[in-house]
C-alpha cells in the first residue's frame, strides 16, 4: 500500500476496489503487473455496504430461464437479453469461485441458504447474514494480498489520460490516468496498457442516498470527458427502504426484509401496497419506491413503516443481526416496533457503455460493475443482480484485457507530467461546499422519483450554472480531492438531467408526469457522448 511515485507504468490499472475491480485484478494477476487504486481505505466502497446478497440459479426449483425472465420484467423492456443470458448462466460458477476464496455464505440443511427479494420468482439470493458485501470484500482483499496484488489507498483519479489529449496521432485511446494523493497533494502520471474503471456509482449526486461518500460518479464523468459513450443515466434506482432518522446517514434496510415477509404500512398502521401492485411488497423496486412516495404524499406523512414484528424475534436476530444492531443504536427495535423508512437514491442503472467483455467505446478503456452500462439492468435493476454483474463482468473483462495486452505492440508512448499551470492555492473552501450542497439539493428536488418536464428544465438551468462556476474554479485553483469530486458530481448531474429530458415517456425508474405511459417507439437506450452538448467541458 505504498504511495505512488511521480511517474509509473503498469500493465493493468484498476480504478476502484470493490467486487468488480478486485475480481478483475485477481483474474489478470498472472498476465502482467496490476495496480489497484482506491479513493479512501481499500475496503471503502459500495460492495462493503451491500446487505442482501447475490442472485444466482442455485436452488433445485430454479432455472436459468426464470432468472432471465425476472430480470427482463424488472428491466421494463430495455435489457440487452444477451447480457442478461450471459450474466445469469455464468452466475453459479462465480458463486463457486467465491466459495473457493473462502466466502462464508449462510448455509441450510440442503446447502446454501437462499432468500428471496422483490421481483424474483424463486428463492435464489445467496447471502452472508445481512452483510454479504462485507464478507465478499473481505475474501477478495485476502485473496489479493495472497497474490501480492498492489493496492494503493487514498489515491484519487483526476482524469483519464488519452492519446488525443496529449497530442498523439491516430484514433484516441486510453493510456492511463492522472492520480492525486490525498495525503501529499501530489499528482502522479500513471500509464497503463489497459485502464479499468471499477469506480462504482454516483449516489452522492442526490441529497439522500445509501451510497458511501466515495460514490461521486468519477468513472462516468472521466469516461465522458475522455470521449466514451454514456447511456441511460435517467434510470437512477431509488431503494424503497432507507432508514428514516435525523441522525442516520441514509442507512439501507435490505430488500431481504420484505422478501422474508415484511409489511409496508403507513403512519395509520394500514398495509398499503395492495392498492398499488398485486405483488405488494415483492414488486420490483421502482414500483415499491413510487408506491411509498405516493402514499407519503397522499397522507402528508414524513415516512412509511416496514413492519417485521409479526415474525419471531429469534428469526429476525438470526437473519438480520447487522440491521437489528445498527438501527437499535438509533432507538428502533425491529423486533417490537415498525421501522421508519423512506426511498433513497441507491443504484445507477446507466453508465459507461460496454460490450459483453467490458470494453468501452474508447480503446484501451474497460468499465465493470456499477459504473458500466452492459444492458443487464435495463430501465430498472432486479434486486441482488449488482454483485453478480461485478463478478461476471470482472472475469469477462479480464479475459479480454489480457488478450488485448498481448496484442499490443511497440513501446509505451511518453506521458507528460501533470501541468498545474498558474493554479493558485484554494482560498475559499466554502465555494466547494456550497456548490456540492446545491447540486445535490437540485437533483433531489427536481430529478427524483417522480419528475416533470418543468422540474427537469429548472434542474438543467441550475446545474448548467453550477458547472460554469465549478469549471472556472477548477482551472483557477490547485486540485484537491473535494474539487475533483465536485467537478465529477456536477458532470454526472448534467448527464442525468439531459438523459431524463430526452426520454418523453415513463419507463422503469424514469417516471415523468407529463408522459405517464410507456411508449414503445422509445424502446431504446439514451446514449450521450461529449459532442452532444454545447456546454461540453
């Protein structure tokens, strides 16, 4: 975990240390030098906080076709069926791979204990109590340590290095990244034969989110600025049940609680989901989130409630020890009282466009995990398909990346050092803090669960003005981690708004009151590249 030198070259540069990035690193470790960079501590990312589990066809009553169909239904007509087939069919082998690394999934009398979540027609969620991500991350990091894979913490990618940006001839390709040390403030030039974005999502673009602080959309923003195609950013998934408490930092209440019989009630104690969908609490996330939002607004309540009190206390303590212990610290005992919940921003279903091997439209650049748009999720992600996607595409990208590295001939082109120009020392941190807050509030108020064209236009105006201010500040002052994240956050906000403006229908996670019906003429991806906006930079 040593710091980066001013200049370095590796065969494989991986930005991000979650399930996708670490899976990729382990698979390519025998094919060249690997460097994994994480923005904070190496385990700090969305994988660490994933509670529910990993969906895969593991039960005797399950079939690949059922998992495929459940995914397609949840995706509201926008899934790439080939991506779904690949992910579902390769899933069981990836679970076995995790078991070989020492992941300790919960077990039952007949093997792995499988739970069920919204949108699934069978029990197929392998889990480790209610802290699956933490267990998977532990095992992957241990495996990386055993293989001697180098992981550098507190390393913030500022921008991708491309041949076009540094003036080399020919088609532009990714050549690595400029990386800021959080400890020293120095910016290193890291060149690579293959650059991999495994940077996770962008939940921090919204005021209330389950995403950790590192979820600022860095990969999407950097890829877009480098010229890669981005798609379907209008489809941001709001998890139906975040803990509603003034001191809680958007703590997630897992989908698995509803899978095991949890009942959603309003403040009057009425179970309300039957009014919105016949599947009630087991409807897909987009429907449950909108139903809770509608019920709260209909009654004027602050939140809804997830009731688990009809289930045995011993069952709850055995299956949900982490959730029980955490919310009890906030004065909520789920064994005797309903849990106050509200929908919160949770998962980015769009991202950097890739093929089925993780390749983006920019040669030399791969994207895997939540940062990518493989076509698996369509307009709405099926519960617990996220860790599965990271595992499957981490391996698939590794296979192709190793091949592409061996295909590369000739010396690595010289990469110039970072040029700060006449940048000044930052003089007003309040500017960054204020703009950070304004971006997130604008997105929450105008680009949330239910949208209107008027709200989207207001968001567009405000985000455009903020991006102008941030851009001027970025080029005038020295780069800091907070400024890097703010710049990326504003670019992602712009992409979400623009994609939402262009979809004149309601589909999946994108629900707009002006166009409440689904229009099959718009059954296509919303793709954006750098040249699609007048105010690109």
